[in-house]
């Protein structure tokens, strides 16, 4: 039995698969690039790291209002919140409002300790690092500080407003 035709068919199939995969990758990159440019407009200025850092200041100011709905307004409709002082994943506005109704009772004031900003494209950024919250016990008035790791993923909406699409915060481990 001659094995050359089988090997040749395998080689042809492997080559065709590689060409198809490369074409699919190129098409996907082109579509992704077109989508990214389309949302912000081709003349939109790229976001700066300073602007991204300012998004936390806007969120922290919303905390200071004491209004959980104002804080939730900074999250996209399909946002995911993995909060610092709750084990429950929040995936809708009602869940996010519920979390902040409880968290805001401690009168949190956030301060960033360390930030790393990654600008993925004109419409998508990630801010990650460490922050601290000064908290006040609503029953005793006792003050405490919680240090936590955070990640905010933001997307620029069609109206130009930056909203949180993913927010993860976890208390720093001891030690």
C-alpha cells in the first residue's frame, strides 16, 4: 500500500486549515478594529491615563452623595460587580443598587494607593491596583480602614459617557 497519497492529503488539509485560520484571524482583527473606531468616531481623541484615573474620582464622588442609585448610574446595564464586602456577584442594576445601599451606610471614602492603567483602545480601558476605604460604623461611629485590590473595566458608550462594565474588589490578604 502506498502511503504517499495519505500523507499528501494530510499535508493539503493541514495547509488549508492554516490558511483558513489565518484568514479568520485577519478578518476578526479587521472587524474588531472597525468596531472600535466606529463607536468613538474616526476623529475621536484617544483617552488619556489622567482621564481614566478621573473616572475613579467620579465614582468616589458618587459614593459621597450617599445615594446608591447615583453610584449604580456609573455602571453599564450589563455590568458585573464583584464587591469588597459581599460574597454575592451583582449582575444587574437592582443587585448593584442593593450592594451600595448597604455599603454606603459605612460612609466610605476611597483613596487610591497604587494604579495601573491599560488603554486597550479608544473605547475600552482597565484601571487596576490597590485602594483603601475609610469607613465609619453606622452604629458606633467607630472608624476603620479596609485595604483592597481592585479592577475597573470601562467602556465608552455611544453617547460618549464612560461606564463601568466590570468592577472587582477584594480585601487584601493579611500578611
